[in-house]
């Protein structure tokens, strides 16, 4: 993480002590998305890179989130959520929603947000999928959330924000 409070994660274990599965996952380039849910009074979001989209009828999105996260609790309560795709330049907002960067006033402070029937919409992140919860299944240390994609908003972009080996990166 660069530009945050620390240049390196002070809690990171030395290489030989790190979980090999986590290290394997880190070698897979992953999209950076922010998933939001809730209403105007009770909204939340989380940066998520563990995500798969399955085309079909219906088309589905699968995301892995922690079982005790505010996001999973809001998705369960409200039954809908929005997956926003980040681009290069969205690193700060991604860090805020990942809980890596402080945001006085809360994670939505200073952002242009529209409340929709699917949850809070981050207007600066214009490529997004509006989803309805199908189910959540506890898998390992996570909940595999499946959502039916109700609609998408697409914007042409050639610079997606990716996460690789613990850092943001861009497409080569």
C-alpha cells in the first residue's frame, strides 16, 4: 500500500510464515470492485477482489465476503447490492472501503452517492452491476454470496484497477 499511513503493512508476517494458499491467491490478478448495500440510513460497502461473473439466464455474480462483515449483514437484510468496478485512479476510495485508509465521517464521506433500490450507488464508479441476493453459503472462512444480475451500467474503460501480490496494478 503506497500513499497510506504506512508504506508497508506493519502486520504482514515474514514470507516463510505466510499461508501458502493466500500467497497462491495473491498471484492471481484480480479485479478491484466495491460492493455496496443498504438504505440511506444504514449503508455500507466493502472492497472485494474475490469475484466471479457467470453469464446465462439468469446471469449471476459470486463474491466472497467475511461472515461477520457489515456488508454481508446488509445484503442479508436488504436483499440487494451493487458491484462497482474500479479503474486506475480509484485506489484511495478502494482503500477506504477496504478499511486501510481512514475516512473521517465514514466511508461514504465526501463521495457523490445516489440511493437506489439496490443500495448506495457510487456515481464516480460508472461500470456497475445491480444484483438481487439469491443465497449466501458459508465456505471456509467466507460467505459465498450469489446474486442475480438485474441490470448493468457499462462505460468504456481501458484502465481497470487490478490487485496483484498485495498491491494495486494496472493492465500491461
